[in-house]
C-alpha cells in the first residue's frame, strides 16, 4: 500500500470506531434510567432477601450510574467549548471529540 492509501484506510477505520463509540454513548445515555430504577426499587422495597444475583446486579447498576455521573461531570465542567483547544494535541482527541464535541 502506498502512503496515501494507507492513511485513507486508517482514516476509514478510525471513522468506523468513532461512529461505534458515538452509538454506544448515545444508547448508554438514553438507557441509563433502567439501572437507576432498579437501584431505587431494590433500596426502597427490601422485602426480598438479597441473593448473590441481585447483589451483583445492584453493584453493576451502581457502577453504570457512577460512569454516567462521571461522563456528565466531564461534559459539563472539563470538556467545554472553552477548553477545546487544550485537547486537540492529545492522542485521545478523536475519542474525546466523538463523545464530547459531536457538533464541532
């Protein structure tokens, strides 16, 4: 492969990954209410005993909620349009741009 074709191929691969990551992020932000409802249900309706499966599901839901809160914090306070030039030199910039700057 020549240099130009190789760069074009790598750009296509990155574009595919970026769109997959954006899709995962969109699904995650739209469906986060499911783990939140489960956590609320388990906490306020503790009539059933805690089985291992219920406890593991509860912990998984807490991790998902924590990741969502971390994502919201980063979106609102770190990856703002004011800070955009600071992240353009980063190696993870395509990922950061895909998640936090989709319109730019």
